[in-house]
C-alpha cells in the first residue's frame, strides 16, 4: 500500500468517526440514519450524470450493496439507541476486519504479506477488546447482537463494494450509484419499522442530515477507491482505525467512561496500523 493510499484511508477513518458521532448525538438515531441516507442519495444523484452508466454484472453488485447497506444502517441506528459511542462503535467496526480477512483468504480475493496479515489481526483484536467491557460494566447487553449485526454487514458491503468497484473500473461512480440504491432500500424499510416519526421535522435536522451525508459520502468514496488500489482486507482494517477517533470523541464530547481496557485496546490498534506499513 502506497503512503498516499494509507493517508487517504486514515482521513476517511476520521470522517467516518465524525459522522457516527453526529448520528449518535441526535435524539432519534433512525431518523439520523435516514437523513444520512438521503444525503448520500442527494450527492450521488448530483454526481451520476458525470459518470458512466453501470453495465452488465455491475448492476447485481449495486443491488446487493444497497440491500446490505440498509441492514447495516438499521443495526447501527438501533445499537446507538442502547449504548455509548465508545462502546457500540468498537464492536460494530471491530468484527468487520476479521470477517473480511477470512473471506479474502478463503475465496482468494487478495494476497496479503506477513506483516499485513499480522497487522490486520492486531487491529481487529484491539478493536474487539474495546467491546469486552460491556460484560463487566453496567451496560445494556442488547446492544451486542445489534452491533455484531452491523459488523457482519460492514464486512459484507466492504467485500461487495470492493469487488463491484473493481469490476466497474471507477470507484467514485460506483459509490455514487450504490448509495442511491441504499436510499431506495432504506427509506421504505425505516418507515415500515419506525413510522412517520423517522422523517425530519425541521430545517435544522435536514441541514445536519446533509452535513452528515456529505461527510459520509466523501469518506466512503475514499475507502472504495482505496480498495481498488490495495487489498480489501488491508483497507478495511486501516479504516477501522476510526475507532481511535471515536474513542476520543466519545470521551471528550459525550463524556463516555474511559477504562484501562479501552486505552490498552487503543494502543493495540496503533501497533496494528504500524505493522501494516512495514
């Protein structure tokens, strides 16, 4: 992985943590996810006219991606209703690198060097360590299956979008299309589950939604582009360094509890990131 791709993924990780913090800060988490999705669709529709129209099998990857993104957003929104940013986010993001790694090796999607492999494992283990505190502290354990559902769907769309973007040959065009498909699936799904309350109630909510959507759109476009330049498993692991940014935001902004386990896990993540650069 080149230094430019590495820095780009780290910037995307910071942006990813930032939009998650904005969603967590909202009163209605599913409404926040809906606004995020609508923001995605808006920016995607603005950019689609400047990109080539998908052809052939790319449409299948886009449909699959839209469906998986919908489940990801539902799981994540409900998880944030039950736990802290510095707890839900690590569990939700922590499982994804391990799942992507196993899939990449099993299906022969990409080849990884020894340090890449070890770095991914250390990053993933460090992130998962952050989630263990839910068992020792007085927290709602119902967040665990929801956060794990988010982890599996994160792994799913990471693989699907990495392969789909490679097939299409234009990462930014692919992201524009796939996030439009995500909105097509997610809007009716969230309305069916939550009801009319999920729709924005005022201009402030709408403005925040477009800010979150724009931030998320840019972050994910960078990540998908990076997946066309480097192994998907490696990019996925580096992207999850956003855990460190989420921990800091949770501590300083939401006043989440910072334990020794969280600090040690954060150190492990940094070590894992360094290993991927060796």
